[in-house]
C-alpha cells in the first residue's frame, strides 16, 4: 500500500530523497528526544537546511520591503 504512494514521491525527489541515511536520521531523532531543550523544528540533511535558509532569506527580504507599511499602522 505504501509503495504506491511513496514511489512517485521518490521519483519526483530523485537523489535528494535518497541522500539521507535512515539510521543517521533515527540517531538524530533519538538525540532530539533525549535533549533537555530540544528544538521546535529539527532539520535533517543539508538539503533541508539549505531550503529553510533560502526561505528565511526570502522572508526577511519581504519583511524589509514592507517594513514601512508594517510600522505605519499605530495610532498617531
């Protein structure tokens, strides 16, 4: 059942999907579980880190572009 759902996803993602080592991911999750202050979000893999950093840069640029509008809504 899962193979029918997973196979198209694997094909679409290609090598990026296959780059991750499931055993290493499991160890990372165990570290997360045991951590006294675990992160709210855990990124696994350099591709995930790159994707999120690019998104954060775009978000920061959008905030900067609209800062004047954002800060113009308080009472005078």
